[in-house]
């Protein structure tokens, strides 16, 4: 058992660190949820991509450098330690790309991945619907076959689509078999957000910024070439990489370790005025270390050919609550200054509040931990009044 | 980079587990608590024969030359199987080549010597003895005890943290078993979210406690950080375990109580969480917490 890096890994770490030191903007970029900030974040992605640092773990022919899982974690640690900008391309590279690698045709891989790697095309997810949140399989948006044009016609409404206000393309599930229920009869579609029939309506978030949006589909045509995976297999296609090691279920520890280190610096400045915050500061730092070490354990297991599985849910509950706790401690240390708008601590805090909700609420995750890891009985599901206990 | 136990370490842990289960370590603990230490002394000898007390003594000094990770592996099992006797003192604080049962006071972390009624006090003069909430432990006042170096104290803290993780795991396992069989309102209570979410939180806490304890064994983080988190995780397991068991868990007769009281004792033994939080902060910032 050891946590030692190989000479190659150390060299990679040094290269990444040096490049970031020389290139990370001195001042934080404006929010990516504004037109100005969006453009600057896209420019930053292009700069990363020019060094093959935007998607280090991808194959070379689509913009990566075939980095190992260990190197990916190293990259992320260095990235957040350097205070580099948030990744505007995150939803594409972490959520969609693994599915394109696994289920996309060679033509789709060649068409979509390079422009995703450079940040030229930014992708937004379109999962939730007004009546389908945690119960995602109850979604109602439809896809109807159009043989004459060789494709599908989408109708319906998606919501809580992060980055959709400014993004170029979207991805999501639609019901392609009107007689189907739940997980069956869904298909995974890709669509440009400026397609005829699509209306994107920004939604102001908790902090007033338009970080997510509703997407309305009114007879939107999608050619067969933009169907991802088999028709009717959308649920399995989407879920096949839900536990993907490079997806949100293995969120890199770098962000939390960097935030905990900033918290310690803040404690040195402000701790004397707020000694009561001591325990929260220590616990935040310990939590970040726990997450880092836990992640190295996961990486070891995955490198040995293991699978993430339900352990991804353990991970998700932990990091999302840790993120909030770190920022709460920071705000407590700031005292009356905490409520000032547009400080890194308040921005980080507001962002952290979404963690326990997106990518599967923490309630759903706890169900998964209890049922799939602890082996507790499934809870009865079904319409109220028609309980169907197994 | 290989942050997982080796096959040898896993096998070592299994060997201790097998030996303790074959010896009915819970019955041994109950006897120990009622004053009959003979079965406990016999089990101690068998574990000492595996080399437990000499585990971290270098090979050239006649020990097993084990690492602190090996120590963590052993103590997690000792916690899970409810070992009795001064293991922290005899295998971590002051490792014994000959398997002797020794004890010591090490104020301020451990101002009382544990189990001095059966173990040799390494230094100082024994005074009055007091019962612990953990009926398998007794606490003896000591005056004039010699001090230990930081490395010895850190080993003891690490062993205590590992024992807490093991005890927490046991409480969780027993609680899961219980809520799968206990029925109320016509269903296993483990099917209710009010129960399963609490137990999920225990699973999550313990899953993050173990890497911290192992990370401390490798010197990646201060042992105090591991003690803080292991205490919190085990204590959450104990509180939750008691709650989901209901009234039966609150009885002395039910074995769960042995682990609940053990955890309560170890949370503050070898440095309270407050003490160790202060120590972590001082290590990180140079400012006394």
C-alpha cells in the first residue's frame, strides 16, 4: 500500500503545474452564465485544448493525451490548486462524452468529440422535465418517427438544463415508443439548440444568474445520424456510464482540497475574531482529505479493473455535503461580510447548494446506498393508494 | 500508487477474525466484564502468539517488522470482534516482544491506565480504580508515570481510531441484519426511508473513515485527523444503531450494548475529538487551536 507517484506521473504533474502557473488568468473570469463570461470561458477551453489539457484522458485523435486515471486525478488536483476557471464544457466532456465513446458510431465520435474538446461546441444536458425529476423514467417528451425525412420529430419540454442558455448542442432522452412505460421505449437524441422549433428560456437561479434554462421542443426534426445508441435503448445507454469513473460520480478531489486550503488561509486571517468556527474549519479540511484518500482507493480499484457501481452514490453524497460545509465555514469566518454578493465564498456557496440536488438527489443516492450496498429491502413504489409491496 | 491493502494484509486480518470468532470473543468479553478474566487472558495469549503485540517491533529487534498499516488492519479487527485487554498499550503504545499484557497512563491523552487489575503497569504508582461505561474496561489512577514520545502516542491514537472503525462496522452490520428481519406495520423496517437513509449515512461515514486511518498510517495526514473522523463515524454508527434497534438495543443483555459502550469510551479515550481538532489545526497553521 502506497501513495507514491511514478517518475512519469511526477513529470506530468510538474508539466501541468508549470503550464497552469504561467497561464491561469490572474483575475477570476466573469461568470460563465453571462454573455461576456461565456465567451472568455470558451477562449480558456481553446487555450487548454491547444496544450491537450482540456480532456487529458481522451485518445489523441480527438484532442486528448491518453492520460491514465491517476494522471487525470493529478491534473484535476493541479487545476483547482491553481485556481483555474470553471469548466464551461463540463457537461459535455464528463456526462456525454463517455456515452459517445461507448455507444456512438465512429462518424459521431469524429463529428462531435473534437469540437467538444476544444470548447468550440458546448453541450447542455436535457434530462429533467416538469413532471420527471428524481423519477426520470416517467418523462413524457416524445419522439415520433419520420420515415420520409429519415429521422425523428421531437416534442415536449425539458427543464433545469445547465448551460443551455448559451450552449450550442443538447442531449437527452425522449419517449420514442408511445405505448411504452417507464424505462422502456426511450431513445437518446442529440440536437443543436438553434434547430428550428427549439425555444430556450433562461431560468434565473438562486443568485439571479441564468445558469440553467427550460428547453421547449415544437416539432424539432432530428436526423437518424444524431440518435445515440439503439432506438428504444435510451435508458440503458444513458445509465451505462452513470457510474463512469470520469463522470460526476468520481468528482475529482482537487476542487475540495483547494477550497479547504483556502479555508485554512482564511482561518489564519480571521480565526482570531471567530474562534467558534474552529471545529467547522478542521472538519472541512479533514473531510477534503478523506475525499482525496477515498478517491485514491477508488482509482486503485478501477485501475485493477473494478467498477464504480453503487459506490458512486457514496461518493456523491459525501462530496456534495462536504462542498457546502467548506463554504459555510468560510462564510462564518467572514462574519458580517459573508452576505456580500460576488465574493468567491458566496459564489462557491451558492454553487455548492445545487450539489445535493443535481446528478441524482442525495435522497435517491441514499436509497441506492441502502438498497444496493447494505442490501436493505426496496421500498414499495407506485401511485399513492396502490402500493405494490414486493 | 496503490491505495489498497495487500493480499497478505487482508489474510492477516482474516486470521485474527477467525481466531476471535472461534474463541467466541463476545462471551469472553462478557466474562471479562463480570470479573472472570481467565478466558480473556487465554485469548490474549493466542492473539499474542500470532505476533500481535510485537507487530510493529522491527525484525532486527525480534519483532514482526510490520508497518502502521498492518497495525491498523489488526486493530480494526480487534474493534469489530470486541477484543478485551490493554491492546492499545501492549501493541501500539509500548509494543511487547514477549506478548506481555502491559498498561500505562499517558496524560493528558490517557490519564488513567486501562485494565491495571490484570496488566503490568509500566511506570508510576497505581491508585484507585474506577469502572468505565465500557464494562470491559477498568480505569486506574496513576501517579508518577513516565512520559512517552510522540511516535508512541501517535501509534496509540492510530490504533484507537482503527478500533473505532471496526466497532462502527460491527454496529452497522448488526443493525442492517436487524432491520431486515424486524417487521412493523406489516413490513421490514429496513424498507422505510427513515431507517435506510440513516444507515446509508453510517455506511458513507465509515467508508470515508477507513481511508483517513490508512492515510494516517502512511503519514499522509496527522493521526489526530483520523481519530476525529473515526470517532465521529463510529459514534454516528452507535447512535444510529441504537435508534434503529429501538428498546432492545437499550438493554445490557443484548450484545449490541457492548459495542455501543465501547465506542462511547473510545471516542474520548486517547484524546477527545476537541483535543485532536486543536492538534490538527495547530499542525496545519502553526497556530494553537
